[in-house]
């Protein structure tokens, strides 16, 4: 079982590494060509839904939360693991995100975290659910086309530089909606909260896989 734990740790790290890479799904733009979408000058940012990125972030949250099942199988007892997770609000947010595809709005029950977390961004203090922010300030002239019905998107740029992107974890608060910050970083930091429990349970995963 230790081998499976180490394998799952590597899997989470790979998912994190991929999500930290800027978007490279674009084509070169010929400024003299007829526009195929919205064409803007340099120094622009865009925000719109991107199902692929959102799904990948939710998958990372699922991997982080379900890592507990490997610990339960290895230790042979469920209660110590579940009790530990119950005392970690960040892990409970991952739990709720892991079930995100089953629930769609903040009107649902607030989940185990009590915060009804969802992915999106805050724009001027207003939540935009399922939306990802893209920074194209280094890409020169930019053109993009987005189809709302299918959530398909295309980028054309004059400078072929990776496009950083960001989604946040939006949570329910007494006074509107708040943010827990960058979703990918938050989820990966939550994953590292399993490390003390691995040691406490006496599971001998090699240190190079948990540090």
C-alpha cells in the first residue's frame, strides 16, 4: 500500500505542475488577416468560462480529497483519518470541490466546509462562476473567439508566449461572496496537510515523495 501512496503523491504533483504551466493553446496572428474573432491591441486581459481548465482543477481537488482513502486502506482504520480531515477546513473545501459536478450554485447546501466553495473569479467584487482569467499582456496583438454554447475558445497572438491563467475558490460569506485566492495553489497547499498524518499513522512513505 505504501507504493500506492507514493504513486498517488506523484500523481497529485504532476497535476499541480501541469496546472501551473501557462496556456500554450494558441495560433500565430497575422495582423493583416481578416479577424476571426475579437481583435484587440497589446496589454489585454480576458475572463471567460473554460471548461477544460475548470475540470482539471476540480480533478486536482478530487485527488487531494480522495487521498484519504489510500491512508485508510494503509492504516486499516477509517476514524483517525476522517477525524483528522474534519479538523482541516482547507481539506473540507477540497471535499466540497470534489463534489462540484453534482451541485451547481451557492443555493445548494454549504457542504462539509460550510462555505459552498466554487471555482471562478471575483470581478469588481462580483462573483463569476466557472470563469477563468487570462493574462495576455505579453502576447502583443491578440484575437480570441469564444463560443458560449460549447465553451470552445481559440486564441491568436503575435507574440507566442505562454498565457498565464487563474481561477479562484469562491466561498459563501455572511456579506456576499469572498475568495480563498488562487485555486491551484490553495488545493496543493491543502494536499500538504496530509503529510503530518502520514507520519502520525506510521506509514513509511519515502521522504522524497512527501516533502
